[in-house]
C-alpha cells in the first residue's frame, strides 16, 4: 500500500500489518535476557560462592552455567523470533528466581535489577500472548508450511 506523505512528494511503502512496537519489544526483551546471561557467565565464581555457601544450593556451578547458557540461547531465539513462546515460557522461571534470589550488590544493573527483571515480565507475557509478529522466523516458518500445504 502506497501512502503519500503530507508534506513531501515522497512515497512511503508500508509493509501490511507490521506492528513495529511488538518488534522493538521483542528485540529489547531478548537483548536484556542475553545481557543477563552474559552477566551470569562472567560472574560465575562470585555467584557460585553466593549460591553454594550462603544459600546452600547444591550443584550451584552447574546450575549457574546452565541458566546463563539458557539465557544466551533463549535471548537470541527471542531476538530472531524463533520458537518465541516456548523459549519465553522456559525463561520465566529463571527470571522469577533471579527476582527472588539475586540481591542488588550482586546484580549488573545495581539496585534497579530487581525492578528491571520484574518489569521484563510484562513484555514477556505480552509476547507469549501475541507471539513474535511478522518480522520473525516463526512467521516465516508458518508461511512456508501454509504454502507447502496449499501445494498438495
């Protein structure tokens, strides 16, 4: 659909039905989760000390490496829009645990990490409900599957 801009003679092509706000929300949420995973992996010795000695969590090193890696891969999948709902559902328990266990001196955003993680839950629930939108690999896979079904 071509739209003539009111003040110029430039035609702006609009991609039909794309919600850029959903795209921005998905990318920012995914990048935040990636940064959180990098923080967990970079500060593994300190977090292992915190979890194993102070809180008595068994296998803290393995658990933290697993959670950090899950955040890295999950955040990447959220950014590109691949298996978005499944990945977000798998990320939510880890984020809730961070909100409960990680105290401000151990966080990468300082005292605002608990607030940021809690605030991150809103767009994640939104993305679970709405899915990842038209600029995602999920949408591409769905269209490819529909095209394949129509050919048969």
